[in-house]
C-alpha cells in the first residue's frame, strides 16, 4: 500500500509501505480522509515518535470504511464491513489502510462527511475525557473557558 513518509529534509513523499496486518481484536479501515493536527506536525519534525507497535508514518486521525473485521472484534462489538468510522490512532493514518482496535472506533456522525469526521476524534475525545471523565462535569455546572484559540477549545465551547 501507499503512505506519506517523511524524508530526512522533512519533505514528504507518497511511497510504498507494508500492508497492515490485522489482529483478532482489530478492524481494517480503508481510509477516505485524514486530519492534520499539532501532534502530526511534531511527528514530522521528529519530536513526537509513534507509540511502540504503531506504524512509523504520520496520521493520528482518520475516517473511512471498515473492510475487514477480526474474530475477537466480531464477538465483542457490533462493527461490520461497510460501516463508516472515524478513529484516533497512534500513527499510520496518512496511508491507504490502517488497522484499529475495535474499541477505538467511533461511527461517523449522521450528516458529517468523511473529511469532517476525520477531524473529530482528537478534539472531541479529549474534550469529553477532560470535562466528563476527569472533571466530573454534569448538567447545571458552570465552566470558565479561559480562551477559545485552539481546536480543543472550540470543541469545548
């Protein structure tokens, strides 16, 4: 398959990489769109290495279509071939295909294009985590937002 790789001079190239190998708890996604965020830019500069086991090429947010489902993913989830999904990745999204653990997928929201859906995972998942899981926010609470100058702040607002 093809992926966007970073050259030594930080320029990019569309080149061949190994096809992803799907594990039993993963699905294979044909990527339709990938987002660009600060972590991708840091990765291009060599300042944000992918976690162990993730592809070395950039791409932390994608949207696409499931084209294969591992046996464990079939047993433990309702994902099926043809589902439109978006996902937050450790890397590898700037490619034709990516494998994703079944519980790291989100459905593409109704009315969203694949391009719009690719920009959802990082900011929305982080906002949800910070507000509701870590911050225990609930209906009726008041939130002071100090600035609205980032993608995450925009989502929170």
